[in-house]
């Protein structure tokens, strides 16, 4: 490779278009994380301690919050996958007019403020909201959909659906429709064809979309704050409460880093899978 | 009107099945289903989209083991026709009868049709073996039998030893064979090929098309083959269907299509052809004498021509002979001037200017080609021209 022969300083010089981004990332991500890391390891009096982490992990309430956050992340991902695939398919394979309309409809939630969107869900899902009124009018019992994980998941799935749809649509675009046709002519009915042929080829898109949705879902703040409320606290809302209302910067910092670690773990896992996939198909011993 | 055929066990047509075992589900049926009628019968197949008609009243009969080429320029409806036969496109109207059984209402995955796609459409995540085995697994073929059939088929297409390869590691020609093996291993009643050679380079294409023909004849499998390449169609098909704008222009053997094209379109599309406007001068005993623009006369068979008719005369470039001016002899001819010469190895293709009409003339190459600007005379056998109204 040519780049090997170029001396290191010169190579850095050649990467000048990346410098502004690197600077920005350093100033507004690395430095704050270092600060938070520093804060998480000190108590209120400024003494070095690991107590913030220990007490966080030991507290059953905090563990429940972690579990709830993960659960919301997983169920939001699953919900966007199930809802997103038919949409992605219609956008990629559907008639031209439907493509345009559906793409616009899918992207639209991204253009509205998350606060307005969350209030919209409140109006729909509240105990005396539209949905429960409708259920009541046909004689069905009311369902509790806000101030719990269900409402948060539904609302998050709506916001994050575009990310999943775009990832799946992108993966689907790379699949030659003739491959599915081939499976059909060889005797696969539609559902079996999906699991035997389409799904394996969609894996990269599913992983990419899931990574985005999961990472954003577990760190979301506004939607859980408004729809989940204090009764369905997640990591982000808890960090906010700790930092601004309780004033426990150390605990908030520790929780932030735990959340960051959770996200990084998912990202690492993603790259492991993607790497092994591409490695597998390109160089397999014969 | 819907045609339902009652299946009649006709006299055995002694079809030799090269593949050892047909599927259990169909083995009993396939013995019963040998019949005397055509293997494939298509009646008035039509596909209409909102405003346009992609395929208009396509009808075709093909016998068992026949290789039919659908030939035409892009957009002529040949691929849509193929996809309708496969069941991938739903016809607006018309009927398809496969081995005596109407398949209009049979879902694609039960039609038992093997199809090879233009880009091969191999399953990228499966090995060569698993690609070929796919259709057999869908048919729940027992494991040991499946293995035997897959290996035998891979041997037949010359891919033995590559079973465990990933398809991405194969060359274009090898991928195309995997696609063929995958389509054939299920013992399909019909093999459909959608431009199977268009992704191969010229040299390989000729070899592979020969292999496809040999395999098709050995297995005696009824085949419909879509191509825009006239050489492909002429060299391997039993029957050529020339299509244009969704309609059939002509159905015939390669010889008929080439020697007796039904229209100027067919004449021009299959092989090179000189098309010259002319006027009928006289008709006698079913033979018309036509006057070319240059004033020369050409004799054509013409029962339905009347003196004074304007016609288009057609002749193949290789049917024209070139000689020095004045060497007319007994046959008919015109004189002209050499406009250009293309040396093609064995043959040389000249463009001759005859009263500002350009005639293409392919002759055997000689050591010194004719100079540009040289006056020559063009002669032809009587009856070499064909007239179109």
C-alpha cells in the first residue's frame, strides 16, 4: 500500500480535512467525558472514591432503572424492526408513487419537535385520552399506557422508525429482486422465502438499524421524561434528576458513564458481527 | 374462456430421464403425465399495464425437448413473456398449459419451472452445494438422495470439487453454471433462461451457449430462452420467436427466419440486410420484376404483387457478388462505386454506392481489397431478393 511508505507526520498532514472534526470531537466529547469521569470518581467534598459506582450498582432501584432502560431499548428496537420492514419493502419495491409518499411519511416525525410529539402521544394514550375514550365507548376496559414502559416504547418507536426504515431500505436496495424470484421459482412460498433468503441478506441492515435505534432509545430523555414520568424512570431521566434536582453530580456522572459503557458495548458487538460477516464471505478456506 | 384439459395418459413418449430419481411427490405423476400434446402451450397471453400493452396475444406451442428463443430488441416484451410463463408476472389474459396442465392458477412455487436469471441471482450467503440443493430441500428430498442429485448435477455442469466454494469466489462462467445446475436439479417441466449469456465476455459466451445447448438436448428439457442476440438465437434454438413492440413478428426455425423473414423488421433484425425501395414493373407466372432506383431489375417471387406497387426489396449482404464493371454475365446486376471497406478477417464488408443508395456487400477477403472509389458491378442470383409490401 502506498500509505505505508509515507512518513507518519506527513500522513497526518494529508488528513487535514479531518482536523476540524477531530478538534470538535475532542473539545466537545473527549474533554467533557474526562470531566465527567473525574467527577464520577470524587465525592461532594472532593475526595477520590469509587463510592458513586458502588452505591449505584448496589441500589436495587438503580438496577431496576438499568433493567427498564435496557428493556425499553430492546422492545423499541424490536417494534421498529417489525413495523419498519414492511415499510422499507414498500419504499424499495413498491410502485413509484407509494415510494415517494411513504418516504415522506416515514421521515416526517423527524421534522417535528420531540416535545410536541410526546404531548401528542399523551393526548392519545392518557387514561382519559382518545384511545381509552374509544375503548370505553365500545365497552372495553381502560388500559394504562402512560407513565410506564409501554407508552415510552410506543412513542420512541414512532420517532426512531425512520432510522430503522432507512437502514432496512438501504440493505434491501442492495438485494437483487431476482434472488427472491429465484427462491420462489425453486419452490419457496413467500413466508419461507423471507426467512430462508431475504432475512440472511438483511442482517447488515438489521444490525445497523438496531444499533442506531437501541443506542438512541436507551439515551433518550424528552420522551421518557414526559410519557414515562417519575414512575418509569430511565437512565437519562435519572441522570437529569440527580444532576439538577438532587445535585449529586458524582452519582449523575457515574450513571452517565455506565450508560455510555452500555452503548459502547452494543457498538463493539455490532462491529464484531459485521467484521466476522465480511471476513467470512471474502476469505473462507476452500 | 378457460381451457381445462383432462389429463389423458397417452402412449409413452419414451422420454429418457437422465436424472436418476425424480421427486417422490411427482414421480408417480410424471409417468402418468407423458402425453402426446405439446409440452408447453401458450394461448393469447397478454399483459397490459395502465396505458401500454407490454405483451399482446402471445401464442406458442413447444414440443417436449424443444429449445425456443424469444428474440427481439429491448422493450419488445420478451422478458415480460418469460416472467409470465414463470408466474412472476401475472398475465392480464391468456392461458398457459404446461405438460397438459393449465398453470394459470398455480402459484409460482408449485409450477415446477427452473429459471436462470440474467444476473444469475445466486444466494450469496450459501455455498455452491447449498445453492444447488435449495430447490430439493424445498421439495423435502431425503438427505442422501439430495446429496447424490446435487453432486451429479454439479458434475454435469463441470463444477465438481467446487461444492464448498462461496458463490462470490466463482468466475462469471462458473456462477452461470451454478445457476443452471440449481434450475435443472429439480427436474423442472420447463427451463426458462433470461438472457443467461449477456454477462459473459464474447469468447466465453460462445462456449457457454454451446454447453447450454448440449445440456438441454441431453436432458431433453423444454426450454424458453430470452435473448436480444440474434447469433445466440440462430445458433442454439430449434424455434425462434421474433418479437417487436409486444407482438410476435414471426415464429420459425432459424433457417426460415433467416432465409424467409416475414417482414422487413425481421429481415433487418436477424443478420445484416440491404433494404431498398423499388417498384413492381411486371408480374408473370408468380414472378415479379421489380425496378430498383438505379433502374436495374430484380426478380422476386411475388404472387400477390401487382405492377406499379411500391415495395421494399431485401437481400443479405453475402448474397451480393462483386466484380469489375462490365462483368454482368447471365445474372442480374447493377453498377456502383466502392464507398468503404471493412476488413473482417475471413470476409470483407464493402459499402457500394449505387445511384446514392448504399448496398452492403460481404465477400470473401482477397489479398488486396478493392480500393475506395473503384467502379464495380454487383450481381446476384435470380430470386435472391425478397419483396415486402
